[in-house]
C-alpha cells in the first residue's frame, strides 16, 4: 500500500471524498483542496481513471519534520529516487507551498529539494549531472506547520484535461469543477438537466459521462505509466473493465443552449468527440458537423442556438422537475461586468420557464443574488482554477421555500 494526495478545487472536497468512498479507497485525512488516501497500484490507477473532481493525483514519497534546510536536504536525499525515476530522466520541482512553517522561501526550498534528489540519482547512476532536456519527472513540495510532504506527480497533464475539449470559450469552466457542481447539486440521471449558457459544453459533457457510467480518464495517458512504479498490465486491464461498464442505452435528458451559434457548434463538437473517445477512437480536433455523426444511443444530449430568455423546460419534463446547472458570463472587465450583471437580472425569467426546477449557478460575482432578485437556498465557496467563485443553489424555482442561507 502507498499513500497519495488528490488535489481538487477548494469547496469540492466533499464531492471528491464521496468519489473515493465509492471506489472503496481508504481516506487518511482531508484539508482544503486535497485529500490523502491509501491504495495499492490497482487503486492508484482506478483513482486516476475514475475520479471526476480531482485535478491531480500525487504519490507521497516522504513526510517528515524540517525546520532548517539541512534537515530538508537530508530527508529528501533519503528517498530512494533511483527506484522511482527512470535512468536518463531529469527532475523538475514544479510547485512549492509553505504555510505556517519556518521554511518559507519557496525558491530556496525548490533548489534544496532539487539538489538533494539530483545528488542521489547522480550517485546511483554514476553520472556527474542530470540531463537538462528530455523526459522529466515532476515533484511538488508541501510544507505545513514544519511538516514536509515530498510528492511525485502521476498525471502529466492535469486530470481536467479529458481530451474532448479541443475548442473552448474565452473563460472556460474546468471539467473537474463542472463535475463537482453536478455532484454537489444532487443531480442524478433520472432528472432532466438544462444549461442555458452551455458555452463549450463542459457541464453537459460531464453530465453525460456521469449518466453513461463512463470513467473520465479513459481518453488520456498518465505520466506514472512511464515510471518504474507504473504497471501497464494493471492499467490495461482496468481500462478494459471501465470501458465495459459504459452504458449508452441509459435514459438521459440532457439539454443545452447558447445565444452564440459558434458556441453551440463547439459544444456539439466536443460532445461528439467525448463520445468517440469513450469508444476508443481517435476523435481529432476542430468543429464537427452533427449531420455526419449518428450516435448509437437513442438518448443523446441536445444542443441548440437559443437565447437564454427563450429557453424553456423540455416537453419530456415530469412532475419531479429538473436541474438548471450553468456557468453564466463572469465579466472580468468593468464593461463586461456590467453586462454580466444585466444577464443575471434577465435570468429571472427562468422562474417562469422552469417552474419547480432547481437552479445551480457558479460565478465569481458575490452579489449575484441581488441581481437575480432572489436569495439562494445555499451558497458555497468554490474555486475554478485560480478564480475564487461561489456556488449558488436554488430549490424549486417559482415556489416559495424556507431558506437555509449558509456560506460554506
């Protein structure tokens, strides 16, 4: 058994924890934006392939106390790097985080860790120095209250890069954040889902992957598979198992629209690409024409060009209502921000067009409620990349409900 750290958006820890529990993976502890867990090699690959809300999975190589650079160096040099890094690789210390610790100079921490690992590898390999170019292994260093964690990245590209989004909007929502929105909202495939600002289709596609029981990592490789601790046999077996679990015949009602015709085309193209990736095909890049594509599933997510003001609950909605899950325009510059606030005001029409539905909105605007004209049932802090955002949840549009207004 080995220890690992899964990184996620701050605010998505509950969703990630639930995912790990469903995979029968033992959680060790949790803090803001990361969860430590224990697993064997199969569990490691299952996490990499299956987690929807994790941005990265890192292997914990060492954990020790260090209040000076000598101790930091010796603890790092004690790690058996020659058993972890292939001969001829270079070492990259990608990120350093230090909180409430005597060692706080991040560039110095980075240099000391790199020197310690490089010194041991050079001695083991009988070379004077590590290569400056070519394949690399990325390390991360987290120091919290003088406790050092040395971490090895297992992913390469971050896990939110699923492979289906080759075309995106100006301010795209991370795939992992979209998945967290869906899981935290309580949406399940028996309910219809609509995104009236679908953009590049991220929320719709993540919902479809979930509804099809499709592991999100099937279309991408992982850096660990090129390292000595990787096992391509186990990885291949798990990929086959997870691909066999996909069920395109599940009844789903997923809809999206956007006022921009190009955005709607991009969303449709990304959706087709995600579908083909799950079938093991090389999906390629660029805009795809729906007319040249025939899905094997009778239940295919629907995307169209449509103004938000004219979007309405689909005809196949039932008495249980559905879920509006969306990422409306943020507006970072002043003019754009004013336009975004006007959009939030116009969203009041959703009360009439989607009566009885739940509404889940992510935005970086702390005053969304005042422009929308209704107090949210709950508000959660959540990050989308480096952007601090808020997750507003409304219970049953068009009905009066008791409000439990707590920021978490």
